[in-house]
C-alpha cells in the first residue's frame, strides 16, 4: 500500500524557485522566504536565528505575550518573563525541527537523536499505534525512520516541502508511503483512518497525534489546562487490537529525546472503566511532561484554554 507524494527529479538539487513553489498553503510567504534563506546556514545557526525572531515577535504581540505570561505564572515559573520568552522562542525551534532546517542529511539528524524506551517498541513486532502529542519538537515519523524503525505518519503533513528534501541524501524518506489528508482537507479524515486500519491489519506501525484531527473522544483535565483527545487512534485500536504506545519528545540542549512509554491497557468498545483508566494514564503522562518541560508546550500554552489565570 503506497500513497505517492511529490518527489524530486533524480540527481537534482532544489533551487530557490523550486522551494518557493513548494510552499504549503498554511505557510505565510514571508516566513517561507525566511526559512529558505536560513536553510543555507549551517545547523543550528538557522534554528537559533528563528527561535530568536519568534521570541521577539511573540513578546511584541500583546495577545501572545499575555498568553505566554499567563502560562508561565500558571506553571509556577520563578521568572515569568524569562519563561514566557523561552516559550515563544520554542515555537521557532518547533518550526525549524519540523522543516529540518539546516540539517543536510539523515546522518546529521541521527547523531542528535536519542530514543528512550525502545524496548517497548521492540516488544511489539507487528502492528502498533505510536501515540504522539503536540508537545516538544515535531517531526512526525521522521525520527523513527532515520533510526531504522518503519513507522508511517497518519495525518496532515507538508514533509514533501521540507527545505532539504530534494537532496539525494533524503531521497529514501521523500519517496516513502504517507497517509495524509491532502493539505489539511478534514473531509478526507474518515478515508485516512480507513487506510490506516488496513495498514495496521497488514502489521505496520503508524504514528498519530492524540490531540490532532477528528472528533473529540474525551478531555484530559490537567492542573493547568484542558487537552482535547481525538478519537481516531482509539477507533483504530478498537478495530484492530494494535497496542497503543504513548510517545513524548523533548529537547535537551541540541539533542532531541524521544521517550516511548509502555502500551496503554487494551480498550474494549463497551468498557467505560478501561477508558477511564486510559484517560488517567494519559493525564498522568501529560501532567508529568508539563511539569518538567513547561517551556516546550507552546501549543498547549498558546492555543488551549488554560484552567486558571
């Protein structure tokens, strides 16, 4: 089962005009132009510049500044302004990591990635659902693939438009299968989940965001905010029986750390107690992440409704 995505012409490197034509619809022309320019800098210079610019712009925008300061205070930061600045800057790092800004080859990315809990993934040799969150840096399935784990991303992706994607070093990742809903067309989400179910029945591993697309299944009542959890991964688990392994990402300095947790308890369609156990388990995991890395939660801090403040 292969869904082709745009790929480069063999033996050719993308020119600036080529990259401009690949601009995703949701990316503003000014930011896309900046990303193209910063990609020519050695890593991590471009990422640092982008983080600095996002920090400045975030603090200059009253609405974002207020949200960032409110998050810092709710999380008990001893220096709210400093924490708010780091939170705004992390949005720039999120964009840079999503676009592999300045990273020339899979080897460069591989050298700065650490996976914790890989034994949980090894214990699921067949189908598995890797359940991610809008927390920490974002690169979908890329980290797993460069480390040799055959994982397929479920959901919207602009990966074909990533800065360095047209170089020969990235070709194996450009031509991979990808389950997407075509530039964020949510009308196709049901069809995407149907294909994802087939992938799981074929003993494949998928990566899907718990707080991504689709209808809401339940909410995590965190101490600092509410996090809506979508039903897509839950439906796939109930239809296929594939184990669900929560996955969290964080930055430790320059290094990206991916933590794979033990699988959630099996969830039958008619078991309210099992669903409540699952909700509690996810709440504990997200609470722990927010407590330890509050400045790496910009989506939750700037987009979700805070419980206090």
